[in-house]
């Protein structure tokens, strides 16, 4: 359902109650990473986010990192098997550090 919402360009309304989100292997792009980042900022209850094996590159990683720095409840993040360069990894690390 969530991926279909992304594809339709709409934003699901979870009122900040979503705690676990697995979007692994969904072929999400950097543009979808920006959309996801905007949603993450609105959800303070998310504790686990799995984005393994998508199409995120440096731009998507940066958008997610910015959101992570404002998303205070995250405990686990999986970004393996993406196309993130060293700068993108650094930005993600900064975002994750800001959570602590």
C-alpha cells in the first residue's frame, strides 16, 4: 500500500503513529527519497526503517539524512545495497548522530 501511495504521488496520513517501515527492494529513486524524507519529519514514532536495495544515490541519502536529523525516535536504519557514495554515507551518519 505504501509504495502504491508513493507511485501515485500522494502522501499517506499516519498521524505520526507508524513505528516500523520496510520499503526494501522497492526500486525507490532519489526523488522518492525526498518524498520519504518529508514524511519522516512528520512521524516522531518511527523506530525502524528498512530501505535496503533501492535506487538511492547521494541526493536521496542527503534528503533522508536531513529528515533523520529531525526525526527523534529512530533506532534502526538499513540503507545497504544502495548507490550511496562516501559523501552520502557521511551525511547519513550526521543525520543518525543527531538523533542520539
